[in-house]
């Protein structure tokens, strides 16, 4: 019986674990749970005889992959998968998948929680502004970007988007105005919401020049990855633009410095919480289990992210 290891330093909700177990046991596989582990050695031991692995933000590096001699598939329950060593997985003939879309509404709702907090001056008692009528630029029109657009329309915002991999006809068909470049998006948008992955092309791509081009009262919102921000450029933007605000669900390396110098215009969640809702937790976990079962039984690699 194939062993499927659910290894989560930060556990799934109990109801999600039950759903995952049900999916795995119905397929006549064996679910094994490793929760709240405190040492990497515990993961290395548990994964030795596993054929499949479900993780959240847990690090699946070369050491883990090489210890897992029987491993066929890793599924990251969530959209991002930069915690998995894709090159080593490919070399070890291990399929890596994510669960796109399962956390997207949760992240989008958090984005607007942060955004309302910002336009109301972090609830400091002073007069703020409204979102209605403001121009929102969405950078990357994937699952989260689409949900952000849906919610923004409810606020009465003008919604624009740029995605190098999504045809403008699709963006336009959903009532969003497509633009031709990242530069154009920043230039016209009072608020820019980032939904790009951390890739060699995007790391450090959002910096001073783009922020400086934004209209007065600019707000940059990052619920993606901290690596996409050029932190030196971010600091320069804060110093030169007293009207600029930055909100993040991914604490930057310079968090303490930004708090000390620009705390009235900067906020970051203590840890990444975009996907931390009961619904997203359940959806992503069960989707991961279903994808593993489908892969082991039918060879389905629809959500594969490595070569």
C-alpha cells in the first residue's frame, strides 16, 4: 500500500486533515501524518518510505528529496512552490505540483483588508480616502488577480491589469482594462496589487523607478513574494515620496527599518497569512490529496510545475 506523507510544520486544520485522510483512504492508500515537527531529521526519517508527499510551506530541498528513495510526487498545498527544489526533484524523477486557485479568494480578501486599512490611514483617527473611483492595477492576472478584480469592482474601482502570459482579450472579456506593460500599469494606477511569482525574471523587478512613476497618493500592495521587491529601491521611494504607502503580506528583510522610519505609511503582517482561512486550508489540502491519488492511479500531471 502506497504511503502518502502529510508533513506540515504548521498543521492543516483538523477538518482539512480529515478530508485529506478520507480521500487517501478511499483510494486505498495509507495516509501518514507528521505535524509540528521541530527538526529536519524528523522529516528526513518520515519521508524515507513515502511515495507521495503533501506539504505547505515546509522546505523540500535536495537533502529531503534524496532521502526519499521511493518518492514519486510532491504536492505543495497552495499556489507558490519556491519551497521545493524543482531541479533536484526533476533529477530524482519526482513530479512536483501545486494547487492553483484553492487559496485565491482568501488572498484577495486579505488584499482588500490591507488596502482599506491603508486608505483610512491605518485607523489613526485622521481623515482618509475612499477606494471608489481609484484606479487599481493588477500585476499578473491569475487566480488571485481575478479575485482581486472581482472584489475591486464591488468597491467601484477602475480596474486595469497586465499579464505577459494572459491574452488581453481574456482580461477585457472580464470587464478589466488590459495594458501593454508593467511600466504602463504603474504609471496609471494609484494602487498596484502584486500577484507575480518569484522567478529569475521577477526577483527585484519592483523598485524605485516603477514606484516613482505612480500617481500621487500611490499605494503598493504585495501579497505575492518578498523577493520581487527591490528593497533598496523601496527605501528610496519611501524617502523621496511622502505620499507613498507600502503594504505587504510578506515581511521584507528591512521590516524593522521601515517600521522605525516610515511606520505611518508602512505595514506588514507578522507572518504570511494570505491563505490562512479555514476554507482555503480545507480546499488546498483536499485538492493536494486528490491530485496525488489521480497521479498515482492515472498518471495525471495537469498541475506539474517542474520539467
